C-alpha cells in the first residue's frame, strides 16, 4: 500500500435537479429522475430547425431530452470573490458553476479562504461553451462583406461576448483559484468521462507530495448543448427513447447531461487534527488507458481491469471488501456489458457486489460523471443507505451468474462501509477510486509527508528528457526545429499537416474531420518515439491543449439559415451554401475528430500505450503543468516513461480577435511539441540520449532564460509565433535543444556557441495568470552538423596522369607525391565533378569547386596565423562548435573568461568584436592541435591577432586577467573608440579639428600611400597587409580626402570603430603597455612574430608587452612578417579566427613561391565545407593531418531532415466566407399603352390588333401581320 488516506471535508455541486449536495442526495435516495427537455433558448435556434428523427438525423437530433441544470441564476451570488462581480458576470455560466461549486465545498470544509496552500484541479470538457461559441460566431460574421455582415449582426447578435470566453479550458480553473484565494496553483484536465476521478487522483497527489494542504477536486461540463445533442446522434449513442437506463437489458443509449461537482480534500491526519467533519476517505485510485484496445470510442475490458486492480493495490485492500460499486454504466448495451465483465473479473472472489449508476437519475454528465458518482457515494456512506438505480427491471444478460447485483430498491448499509466509483471515457480513459467511511480508517497507513513549498529546493530523483518531437510553424520535424533554433531561422504558420501513412492505425478518411492540433501533436509524438523504447502499461501521455474555436463551426452551420431568415436574407443566400461555408455536415468521424481529450488518447491508441492519458489546460502554461505531473508520476514509480506534449493552432481569426480584445499584441503561431521523459537511471539503463534534465530543485540564476520573461535571451514567439497552449512547452523544448548543443539561441542570427550554457529556465506568462517557470540543466552534449556531412576522397600517384587513372578506377590513396582531393556531399565523386577535374588537370582553366591538387608535397614549418577583431561577424564558427562540442568544453576549461565573462558585458562594441574573434581563434587552435594533429612552429598575428595568438597558444595563460584589464583600462571603450578621448586629446594638442575616426582598406602600394600622406598629420598608414593592399586611417574628413586622391584599385571603409597603429596612441602608451604586460608561460617550439618589426621576439612578460605596444603605436607590416617567416622556413600557413583575410594577403605576398595557406573559417560555411576544403588543401600538400578522424566525426554529427514518405496532406480549414447575396431583380414600371395603328395606311400591310393575353378575353401576345390579306408574295 502506498496511498495515504485523503479526507473529503467538503462538497459542492451544480447538478440537474440539485444545486447543493444535500438536495442531490435526497433526490438519489428517493429514486428521482431529473431529466427534462432543453430549457427554452439554450440551443439558440428554433427547435424545429434541428429536430429530426432516428431515420433523419444528419445535422439534427432525434431527442431534446437531457440532464439540464435549471434555476442556477436565482442562487448564484457573484459578490464576495476576489474578482469583481461585473467581470464575473461577463463570463459563461460554466465559470459561474465552478466558482459556486468550489466555494460551496470550501464553505462546508470551514475553509472559505484565502488559502495560500490550497489548490484546484478541475476536470473540464474542453468543447466551446455557449458564450465561447457565440464569440466565435460573432468574429466570423464580423468578417463577412459589409451589407451581409451588418444584416446578420443585429438583435441578440449585435454585442460580442467577453473575449475571455474563448479560453474556457484552462481559464475557469485559474480564475476560480484567484477568486477564492487558492495560492497553490490551479489547472484543468480532460480525460473525457473519466475527468472527475482523474482530478481526484491528481489532487490527492498534491497532498501526498506536501505541496498543498487543501485541494479542491472537481469537474464541470457545460458545452454548447446543441453540439452534444447532434453529435451523439451522429455517433448513434443517444437513447432513441430519451430514457437513461444503465444495466437495463433493452436500454438503447445514453442521455447526456450537464453539471459540476466538487470535493474539498485534506490529508486525513490534518483534517482530524483540525476537528473537521470527514465525509469520506479516499483510500486508493487507479488510472489507465486502453492503448490500442478496440478503438477510440469502444471500451476495453482489459484497460478497465487494470485501472481497478491498480486502485486496490495502492489502497492495500481487497476488492471483495467493497460493498458498493458506483459504476460508470451509461445505458449503452455494449459499454455496460464490457464494464460488467470487467468488474466480474476483478471481484471474482466476492459473494455479493451491489452496483448502481447515478446516470439513471441525471443522465451522463460526461466530464462531471465521476464526480456525481462520488457525491452519490459520499451521501450513501453518510446515510448508511445503498440507494437504488431507477428504471432497471430486466438487468443485462451479462450480469447473470455473476456476484454483481443492481440495486433496484434502497437498502440499509450494514457492516463495513467501503465503496468504489468507476469512470470510463472515450479514448480509453479509465479511472477507479476506493472510498471508505471515516470509521473504517483507523490510522494513516503510510508516513505523513513533510510540508513543502512548491518553490522549495529539494533533492529528488532526476528526470531526463530523452527525446523531442515537434511540428513548429511550417516545420516538419524536431530536426527542423533544431535547425531553426540553432540557425536563427523563422517559421511561419503551418501550411499543412501531413500525417504519415506508414504504421498509421487510423483510417485516413477519418483524418479530414479531425481538428488540426490533434494531428500535429500525433505526428510530433510519432517523431519523438522513433529512437526510444516505452513500457506499454507504464507509459503515460499528458498533452497540453485548449478549446479549439473551430469546433464551433458546426453550431454555426446549424444556426446560419435561421440567422439569414432573421436578417431578411433567406432568399438571397442559399441555405446549403451558407451551411457549407462554416463546416460540412456532421458525421461520426467529425464528432470523434473533435473530442478534446483525444489529443492525448489518439497518441495512446497509435502507440498502444496503457498508462494514464489525458489533456491538461492552463492556457500558455499547459505544457509546463504536464511536465510537473509527469515528473511526479515518474518519481513516485507510477510511470516508467511519459510523453508530455502540447499543441495549438492559433493562427486563426477567433484567437486573433480574442488576443486583441484582451490587449495582447503577440503574433499567434502554430505548434506541437512532445517530450519523452524517463528517470535518469532508467534512461541510462535503456541507452537513451539525455537531451536535458528537469532541474526543479534548483533556485540559483540560470545561464540561459528562454521565453517571454524580461530577462529572456530568446523568445520563441518572436521566431515562430505564440502557439497559445503550446507556447510554454515550445520554450522548454527550445531551452532543452539549446542546452544539448551548449548554445544560446538568438533572435537575429545563428545561436551563440561560445556562451556554453549548462542551466536554463523556460518561462511563460499565461492569460490572466502568473508566470510559470521550468528549470533545466544540460544532459549529453550532442554533436550536430546540418547534413549531409562533406566527404573527402583522395587519389594519388607519381604524376597527374596516374592520379586521374586512380580517380577513374576509384582507387583511393594518399601515398603518392601527386595528390587530388575531392570534397563531395555523397559517397562518391560524381561523373560531372570527375569530368571537370580531368579537364582542369589536362587543359587548365578554372579549378572546379571542391577539388584540390598538387604535383608534389610542400615541406617546411607550420605557422598558425591569427586575424584581428575587424574580421568578426555574427555567428562565426558556430557550425564548427556545434559539430564538435568538445571544442567548446576544452576552450572553456582552459580559457573560462572567453565565453561566460564576455557575454556578461555590453552587447556590442570593439572590445566585444576583438574578444569574439579571439574566442573563435582559440577554438580553432584547439581544433588544429587536438583534432587535426597540427603542431605550430611559428605564430603570426595581425593587429589584435598578436594578443590572440599569445592567449590561444598559452603564452598568456591568464585570459581572465587580460579580459578584465582590457575592459577596465578604457582603451577599447572610451579612449580609442566611442568617445575617442585619447584621440581627441592628441588632435587638440596638434591643432587637428575632427570628432570621428575612419579607416580604409585601399588597393595601393605602401610607397604610394606614404607619398599621399606626406604633410597630412591627421591621416596615417596603419598597416601594410600585402603588396598593393594597405590600411589608412585618421580623422574622418581628412582620411576620405586622402583616399579620394589616391586613385586606387579599391577603397573600402572599415566597419571597425577603433584608432590603432597611429601616433594618436602615444596618449595612452603607458596604459596600453601596462594592460598588455601579462605573466607568460613557455610555449616550446613556437616563435612569436611582431607585426611592428616582422621579427620574432622573446616570449617574456617584457618581450610580449614591448611587441604588442610597438605594433599598437605604429604601422603594422604584415607583409614583412610573412616574408620573414617564409625566410625562416615556414611554408604552411593556417589561419585561425573569422574569415580568411590573412590567407588572401599571405598568398599575395608569397605569390608563386612554394607555400600553402588555408583558412579554417568562411562566412556562411554551411556544412563546414570551407573547413573541409582547407583540410583537403593540407592533405594534397602532404601536411600530416588527421583528416579521416575529422570526417568521421562530422559524419556522426550530420543530421538530415526526415525523408518524405507516403502521407495524407491536410490543409488548414479556410475561414468561413458566406456567398454573395443574390441581387434582387429590378422591378420595371409598366410600359404606357400605345394608340391603335390605323387599318389602311398607304404602302403598308394591314395589321390586326390582337388582344393581349393579359387583357380581358385576350389569348395572344400582341399584333401580328396578316399575310393572307394580299396572298403570297
């Protein structure tokens, strides 16, 4: 036994024939039936328009009988809540029922509130309510053409209902909690007809966990009643006779009803200690799903048996100790018989099992069915009477020979009073609860939990996210979402939902009538489980969702002919076309396709999962609530795995209108996300990849915030739109992906791979609710390359002829001196590429892309070359760091400041450019050494690249100190950039006017530049990069004039706001040198060259400071440095850092002399092709590199989008558009009467005036000539 007894200390209800629990029990005890015709006006359409017969029920109902609530308005007082009565009054009665019933339960418990540690779990049938449907109808009619729109929006339809009625899934619970002062959280769930008992079980969990001291569990069912009448007739589930007769042999279907019921729950010891009356004790609860079962709407005996046995196992009592079973029985012959067989199996050892069903009294209340059964049982326990089930005269054959006995008369309940309540729903949801009389419970059977705040840190079993499935925007997979997150891409609304046919267990024809968010989340779930194993009976499915306003189209279809008639447009707009503009005729597939709970249970069926399955609704926080529930079930051992998802299709008119009216300006989106959860130990045992871990026990500041919070680094809504009920879980999925790849998503470009986050918080703020947070920490780092990975094929021989022969024979080798390397996207060299390579090697001409060749190896020393901060660009190096995440770890371990401290500073500026370029160069250095196996003999740095080289190669080991010194010195923030304080001091001292510094890359020789600068004190030669390539800089206007007079091949103004390599720096010489006077460490075998002298300098603190100061104060001669390195034996130059500027200059300096110069980076290097070309260049030059290891790692990291397979493409449903009214025919005035034509005019044939048929006695049509007067012509 592991279920601590929970006391029922209060009750509340709004039920047919009863607006309080005592009246309800009196009705039950007396055997009263509270069924009636629908109250006037509830259908919002004349009855004759929708009443049909059993033989004629398309878009019609054959009965108006139901369990209807009446008289509620006379007892409901909207005052006394923490929400104003006027705001409450604008809401649908469903909201009022929840407020009334929950307040009633708290009042009976003597706990009217506020209750900071009180919460609410509400079962809620997530169909549109009457006011929600009316809101949707008003939006649709408002978008029609003006004359028709104005005619239709009149009378009772003129005013639009409150926009909050659109959110009738999660908002009723949230508003009730706020109104009643329940501070421990509130949300709704939909498990169809099992919703009530699911709510009871999940409320008990909160008490067991110690996260609440009092919980209200309840359920409400008050959708648009016409939808239920027509829908259940379309399913052929409605009673033909209008009678609800559970267990009756000739019962002919259910009679649906409406209502709400609530219980207030506390831990039994707390209730006893507080002296509260205990009305009953929850001893155990079992939840299950049918899995594949017999279908979505056919009950499964096996699933029901599992739920019952779970309840007794957790209660620690035997089924035969139960002396009353309140059954789910609805009056459907198949369903009642299946339930009877299931109970018989579980109660096989009992001699006598009295059973009954409250549906004989009030009908089937759907989501509230289980709560009405529980309230009936509580009344029976208190009264000591087992009540009758009216109308059962000939019990089902399935009961014969079983211990089950239908109670047809009231009887005294002698002996131990222990009861059970069952609730089974469409989609295979099953629930069973064991309830005791208080006297049957002597003491708590399990230890009392410690009181715990929901926000208190606690060490609990870690829960892992082991897989992600997604359909976000117009994306088609989790891999597509990954590309969008890591690549900084946007996704628009879903253009279609393609349901894969392979393995699909539903008939494709039924999918057309299924609401789109259910199909999106089904496909996301199938995407998520591709790589994981799931225990069938221990995998739960929890899906966040909200009411879909599109379901209200059916009601509009049935009502629009009446609206047109009222508007005087009945003849102008054909009724059939008007109906079809909203929705097709209602069918069984349409009803099943709209059932809200099937967002979860369709997944359970498809994947054959038998654990609990239900939807949760907390508006935008729906997904995070599902995560909390799943994590609790995993830690409690009630589930071995969980699929937690959320879905919403929000890019539609009704949602947009509701957002506008509530003052929300976010752009809606479409999305579905499914996460697979397991305990970390289970995930490791199963060999699963750990994407991320739920870190709900942590309260320190995270490295990364994702969502709509003020401190968020990235809000997915900005990139994908805000997919209402899915938006919270989308943020969680994005945070998990970011942690898995150790990258920070950015709204305006590729993810930042240098930040290396290990903890994250996803935050979402729901409508009318406080912000909800989900904490995550990093799991397994995942290498990722936007596939396919480049392949390298090398052919060699004594000369190029042998190389070409080897290529033709596809004999790969790098043994020969002559080598050809081909970088391809596939396994082989295409015939086109081979032909192009042959032409190039045989005939000359341009070199084909992806091909490298050398006749002989290049022998000599290797230099690592480092560029400066002006080469930095957004997203540089991110593909390499994503593909080889261990690089980031190595860089972080050796140079912590380069990642995290950099990102704690200002977002822009020169200092950031310098250090971002340095960060990539450090990563490249680790890559060159540890992955490629290169060892440098020399180091060449261009401008700030000299400092970068010292950091990257370990000459300056204190990167943190250097960063802080450069930041705090002011050199790179105010002195030499920005305000240019030092520069302006120099200019003032030398009489130079100006306020802005400019630098230009010019195509001119150094001598020509020096000549042009003679006598110009405000402009200087900053750098000699290569023959014919220099950099000049100085006061902006003077600089532009000099450049204009040069007449150069090219001149490009540099987007680099820094004064350097000029006399102006004399103002800060001492500060500059002190900043760069750093402790050094020996770097064996590496010569460091100075850009000022071109010579190598001694690696000491003094030597490095002098070299960096000299190049900072004066002209850089990069060309001279390259020449000296070549003279010293360097033949291989490998550029580290962003872009490949230095590589181009080196090639220009050395010309045809033997050398090889390659760069490891290029902007927009998708798939790391430039990197692989650089490696290919080194391979053909005979430089020893571990190319095979690199290519293998890239192949392992490559991820491609799933290939298309056979599928059913389903487009979004277009908005309703009524046809143009037919123009009425104009009424012309009667033509005037003409005078008679004379009989004998000269030259005319005589005419005879024939009376018109419209004249008295007329039979003809007018005057005709009489040819007989003159004979034949």
